[in-house]
């Protein structure tokens, strides 16, 4: 299936590892020109090398900025005033109980997880509407609809992303612009795998993953961690013309954790 992403410029925030890097790789494989964004030249260069190992002819634009700050977003918007695709992937997470989370912790997660997407989308959506074309995708989380006590502030920010995404989609009515959210479940990123190994140091990697899923995601139908590439391929499809009828949606890639049909 040709997704017709050639000559599309895509900005994927926090695309130097994990889900973000997988999304950048998938978009590049479909012919898009991708802005690989991170906070240091070292991580951006490493990500570009990794992406080109999988997609030798990838068209990549390195970009160093901290999009979790107002200053970083301003730098990004000045360097790339227009994009065809915006994937708001940047996010941070802390496993802290509600009674222990400080004001500073709440403010930091709001600044990174919410305001980054707000600032970039506010700028790019106007330009997409003006040219009647464009895609915005928020990478939320199943935690946004299935919160856990130790992730109260993180879950809150992910729920907020769903509301923001739907509200922005309302502004696109009658246009060829879409805004959607994707909700990954527990994904086998470097950070998650490291966390699981710390939880079950006595087990082999495969057994530790299985034990983690059984204890924490017992309703998972796939009974394993999701691969970053599995999320990335859905995001890439949603960014294409083939997904023109998908707008204002919250799309779950959670491995079947939720028993609800809606």
C-alpha cells in the first residue's frame, strides 16, 4: 500500500529513541522527510545513524532543541515554520504516588507533556488549515483512560492530551486536516525494559517481561510488551492520505488490555 508520503515534511518530537525513533523510521521508510528532534547533538546523531541503518536512503533533518520548554519550541518554529506532519511524541513519566508528588513535579510534567504539544500545534495547525492539508498526532497513553495511583500526574497529562486532540480536531471540520491521538500500551522501549529488569533481576529477560505483563497488564490479549514499530506503523498510516476519514479519534494500540468495546 502506497501511503503517498513522499515530499511530506514531518516533525517527530523526541525522536532520538523509543517510540519516537520508531515513528521517524517508519515515516522515512514511506518517503517522508523527517526532522529528527532531540535535546543534544549526540543523541540526534546516534538516532540518525540508527534510522539510516534501517532506511539507507532516509531523508532526515537533524534538529537539537528542548521542545519541553517555551524557548525550545520557539527555536523549532523559527527553524521549521511549516510542516506537513506533526507528531507530538515528547513526554516524560515519573512513578510517584499522589501524596508524594510535589508542585514542581506536576508543573514539570504539564510543561513537557502538555504545553509542548499545545505550543507546536497552535502554530502548525493554523498553517495546515490555511493550505487545507496536514496531519497532527498526539502520542498519548492507555494511562490516559486507565490511570494508576503511582502515575497520577502522568495519567492526568495523558488524559489532557486526548481532550486537546479532540478539541483541535473540531477546528478542522470540512478541511483535509486531521488531528488524532494514539494510545500505546506498555511498550518495549529501552526505559521500560530496564525498569522490568530492575523489578525482576532474578529472571531472564523473556521471563521478566512475561511476569511483568501478568502482574501489571493481566487483561492483555497479546500477553507481551508492544513493539515500538507496531505503534509507529499505525501512526504512519494515520499521517497518510489513506487515513483521511480518521479524525478526532483516540486510537488504542494497547494489546487488548481494555475489555470495553468503546
